[in-house]
């Protein structure tokens, strides 16, 4: 179905290449202000009132230089709709990640797909509807530190986005090809196994924390066998190779020992537990603690925890509408759960009383977080058309 309405004056390729060239890797999180300064006049060109928000370090876990952007095209009395984006990216090594290049319909560079590519798509759509009446009371939040942790920043930002109760949050940090209606919760734990350090030749006088840690790891792997059998009623997209969303438990880091001839006095095991929407953090934590308690003659302690609570899937007519438009534009669609986690859904649903769903430009083959990350030009163009139709439908 062909699009209607005025053509956008936004040059999405230039915008994306400019954004990629701004190294916003976190850590350390530099160049946020430069990036926001670049984006602000583009949103103004699209007819939005803008405000740069400097996040106090106390509301950014002590980190400085966090600058967010809030943009509004208010229409009192209409349904509240807020687009979400973030400008930070993961670090890159071994390739020219911040020197964008365009080849064969693809734009290469760190953050091309995750998620800078969705920002020019949004700008293109918003500029096209500049002179049209919209179906929603629209705002945009451009945030920082999503790849690190940003819950405290989102809480601070909420005062500039009111009203939030019953608001819809359109998450552009999402996959392309289907509407995201759910995500995984997360529980990360660092477990320190304790020992006693002595010379390796006198190991009978010490206690080897690394060897003790293998007992802990064995117990966690037995728990993993149970965890991964748990499937959500929410379908996962076929590109994931899964039928439904699935719970996860992974040991992703192990650190222990000072030198090969010293019996180590500690070893830290880092566990990453992902929860399907039907699970909750309290039970997942209890399950891990009970598993650790069953390991005999091993001293251990939890030294770090981080969690993102689960939220119910967004089963709302607005996702049906977005899915319909997606099918009109691309010929394909569907509503699925994402096999990832983030602070946004928890804040939106559990604290703001809103509903969160998503569509972005991320595909499984885009190499996000890897070398030679790229995004398809066609996906950016299609997302822009979808947002345009969504706002004027």
C-alpha cells in the first residue's frame, strides 16, 4: 500500500552516519551532550518543543555528563504516546566502528542497529506529520546508559514526561519484523566462594576456593536443567529458533586465583538468570540461594546483585494496530516476546502505570554488540513509514 502525505525533508542516511561517528560508548559514556546538541534542532525541525535534561550524578549512579532530551508535541485530551530511544552504544574493538560506511543497502557502524538507526526513522516520520493532526498526545525521550543501567535516570526523567498514568511507551530499541509485547526479567548474582591461601606444595594446609567453586558451579548447572524447561505462553519469534520465550540460567564469568603456585583464597562466579513473564525475582533468588545452601563444606557469600523485575505482556489493541500497519508495509508481522531484558518495561509498567511495546530496526543478523554491526536501509525506511501511518491512522 503506498504511503500518503508530504515527503520528509530529513536525510536519514546523513543523520545516521553522523550519529555513528559520535562515539557514545558506555563505559565511559562520553559525547552524550554533543549528540543531544546535534539531535535537538532536528526534533525542532519536526515541529516539537525540546528540552535538554542534565541528569544529576545522584540520579545516575554517580556518573557525570548524562544529558537526555525530551521533546513534545502536546495534544491535550488525546491518548498519551511516548517514543523511547537511547544514544549510548557498547564499546568496540578491532574494527573501524565509528567510521560509518554504506555498502549494498546496509549502513555499518557501532550502534547502527542498536539503536541509532531507529532515531532517523523516527525523525523522518515526525517531520512528515509536522503539518498534520495526530492521533496522540506525543512526546519523545532520548536517553543514555541503557547499555549500562538507567533505571534511576528514567525515574528522574519522569517529571518531564507527565502525565504517565496509562501512557503508551513505544520502544524503538526493539526488533524489526514483529511487534515486541514482552521481555525477560533479569537476576544477576556474583557469588564469592571462600578458601584459605597457602603455598601450592602445602595445599593440605589451605582451602582451594577455585576447586570449591566447581562444586557450586555443578549445583547451579543442575538447577539450570530445571530452569530451561520453563516456557512462557508468549511466543518467541521464529528467528530466535524458539517456539516460546524460555527461562535461562548461565554462568558467564569465573574469576579466581593470583598465581599458579598459590592456593586461591577466593573465586567469584557470576550468574545471569533470565526470567519469563510468568516468573518473579523473589522466587528465582530463593531458588538459587537454596541450591547454594545444599553444597556441603563450601563457604560462600553473595557480593553483588542486580535485578530487573518481570512485567505482564502488553496485550492491548494498540499492538494489534501496530501489527496491522507493519503487515501493510512489509507483508509480514506478528506479536512476540523478546529474549532480552531492560530497565524500561519495569519502570513503565510497575512504576509509571503505563504500557510498553516495541518495534525497531534490530534483526538477528545485524551483529549488534559485535564486529561490523550494520542496519538495513530498507528497515529504516519501512520503520519511518510505519510510524507515520501509526500517528495518522
